[in-house]
C-alpha cells in the first residue's frame, strides 16, 4: 500500500486548522528560502531533506503518521532514488552509469555532436534535440532522457547563460513527453493505475496537448540559441572535459538525497492535497497545481486522479502538474539531473522557468477552458 493510501486512512475527515497552518508554513519556507538565502540555494539537497524530515515530524506530532506510515515512507525515501515504476534501477544508478560512460567515451560522443552542429547550426540542433528527446521520453523513461540531455548540454562550449536556457526549455519538453506511457515516469504510472485504463490511454488523452507543448518548448529553445550561434562557431572541437570519477560519485549522491527528500516532503504534504487540492473545481485546481514546482507530482496525481473524473478534469489536472513541474528545480527529474550536472541554482532556473511555465499554463488554460479544444 502506498503512503498516500495509508495517510488517507489515518487523517481526520475534517481538516485540522493547526496541522494545515503548520504544513502551509512549511510549504512557504520551501518556496521562499531558496530565493532569499544563497547558502540554502547552493545546498538544495540537504535543505529539502531537512524540510522533508520536518514535515514527517509535524505529521507525527499531530497523530497523522503512525508507525506503519513511517515505515512505508522511510522505505519509499530510501528506495525511490534507486527504483522507479517497479524496475530494479532508478535515477541514482542511471546518473552514475551515464556519468562513467561519458567519462570514458566523451571524446567520440562530443565529436559527433559538434559535427552535427557544424552541419545544421546551433538553433536547428537545439530544436531537433529537445523535440526528439521529448518525443521518446515516454518510451526510454524520463531518467535516461534527462541524463542524456544533461551530459550533451554539459559538453557544448556555451556560456552558463546559454546552457541554462538550453536546459530549461529541454526540461519542459522532456517533462511533458515522459507522461504519455506508464514507462515514462511515476506520474503516468499512477494515473493509469488510478484510472484503471490501458497502456496507450494517456497518449489518446494527452497526446495532442503534449506534442504541442513539446513543439513550443523546442521552438523556444531554437529561438533562444540563435544569439549564441556565433559564440559556439569558433569553439567547436575545443571542449575540455573536466569531469572526474569523484565528481560523478558526488553528483550521484546529491541526486539520491534530493529524490529521497522529495519523497519525504511529498508524503508530508499529503494531508493538504487530500483536504484542499483534490476537492477544487478543475479551473482552480489547474492553477493550484503549480505547487508541483516543488512537491512530488506523483503524490498530487495520487490525490487528484480517480475513475469518476471527466475527460476535461483528467486533462486539466495532469497538464497543470506536468507544465508546473518545469518551473523550478525540484519540480521534475530532468530539472534535478540537469541542475546538478550543470550547477544551475534555483534563481537561475526560476528566472526562465517561471515565466515560461506561466505562459504555457495560460495557453493551455485557454485551450482547455475557453475554446474547449
């Protein structure tokens, strides 16, 4: 039984004002502190772990978390970084294996990439790269796609500013694309299970929306890279690879801590999702799902998705979660992987991710609720 299902059984039917206030304050801290404290911004992994543990303590103090829930949640936090969708491999192992692979074969890989960029140009490469990986993310999993993205972007001889843009737009593309099959990511696995539908259901439900989103993110990536074409032209082939086995291990550990921390935090905020978010009308829920930028969207999916929802409710809830997940680093696996590999901090990501996410949310709100397309 999942943490969400256990918490659902243990929380009072009527919202507890004191617990609501405590968890609400915790959520505010998670959203605000990384932007006002540079020390926290540079150490997101231990910060989110501390917030996750604090959330567990709060729920335990108010009698929501019993020994059974603590055991299941602790197990989930320990295992979720190393398993996904029931597979005996997870984000931590993929990050490590890919890091070692690129460590030993980076010369051949980057030479091929540079050769392609010389042929088609940086903007075209940026579009094809983001669109292709977004389109196949649901087949090869969001983890594998994210690691490929991070390693390739890391090898491009671009400025930090350019790499941030390339990363954010590509992350939106991949985060959307991974939702089309249960293999892609936990959100889609949970959605299919809760709705009791088949493997291809989400393709029929979200395929048109997702591919439009992938196209827009890929186009934004291409347009953003136009100004850096001259910058990269004279540097292709001159890239100096600075990774070591130690940095690969350190990054793997940081990713493990981050994913475990988000599991604890998502589980801790379950009472809020059950009491408030899951009961909102579709239009309001769509915007409130921006909480997915910092909270595990699998937990929100478990709370919001059930068989009684209409097609519009299913589309709006899932799209709200998927788009919002690209706005901040904790929102999605690609964000976490790329931010860790490229040393992108929360402010750098948010400067581009938040306005682009709001633009995308506004566009799809119009599509869903205004023109009903």
